[in-house]
C-alpha cells in the first residue's frame, strides 16, 4: 500500500514538473518573439528621426553601460542557485534573507560603479568617436543610462526569486512587457521630436515597468519579500568562489 502511494506521489510530482517545464518554455519563446518584433518595429522609426549615426551613438552608450553590471550576472546566478536550494527545502525564511542579501549586493555595486561612469563620461564619448554635434548630449546621457542599467540589479534580484521558485517563464513575460513599454515611449516621444532623449525616457519607463513587474511576479511565485539590504554572513562570503560565471 505504501509502495503504491509512493509511486503515485512520484508520478504526480513528475507530471507537475513536466507541465511547469512546458509552460515555462512556451512563455520564454512567446516573450522572445514579442520582444524581437517590437524591436524590429521600433528601429526604423528611430533611425528615420535621429539617423544612423544617432542610433549608433545610443547603441554604443547602451553597450558600454551594459558592461558595468557584469558582476550582477554572478550575483543573480548565485541567488538563483541558493534560492532554488532553499525552495526545495521549503525554507521561506532563507529565501527572504537571500533577497535582501541580493539587494544589498546590487546597491553596493551601484555605489561603486556609478560614480566611475559619471567621471568617465566625457573620455568615453571621445573614445567612442561620437559625432561632434551630439557629443555633449551623449556625455549627459551616459550617466543616466548607466544608472538605469545598474538599478536593474534590483529587478534581477526579484527575478532570481521567480526563477528559483521554478517560474522562469514569468521572468521573460515581465521582460517582454518592459520592452513593450520602452519601445512605446520611444516611438511616441521621437515622433514628437524628442530626439535621442526619447531613448533615455523609454529606457527609464521600461526599467520602472520591469521593477514593478518583477515585484508582482515574485509575489505571485513566492509571496511578499523585502529589498531592504542586509550584510552577508560568513557563509555567504564563502560562496563567492562559486559566483565566477
């Protein structure tokens, strides 16, 4: 009797895992198709208003700003691993502690790297050989772009909760919605004559939308969490060697 019940439990668990795998996979594919479609629809509008050089300037600034939070990928990867482990043990207190730990690491990364972005804004623009007519604008834009990219670490922390609770598909849905907000704002403002600053505004609205969406997704997948940072314990520090992604 006990053996029959155990087999039934294993079968039910496997069916649940397979169903969640199919749902996550479908959501990931759908979100990527939507994001790619929105990008393809937006780029011609942007290029027609700011030109190839203007759009290239924006992409260059965004690419350099994207180098700043490389360490965030290590933080996020480690969080997913440890939250998944805690989720398997049904240790909700540890998950909540890890979220606060991730938030603290993300804010510390911001505090270290953003001032560097501010001081290097003009040398960076010269290094990228930005056209003279947009050089001053690009130098003003870069610290804002870097701040938005670095602040995305808080969203990554919340996304780690969602992924750790086996709901990775929701992370991609939230990302697609954020991109939709971003591109919608860019198209409207650039048609109104906002120029390159339209791209910054879109990035800001998208970042805010992603943070809000990630917060909701974390609550749906796990429950309420806090982003109030805490200091790492000795055990937390010892796991740094596993975060070299």
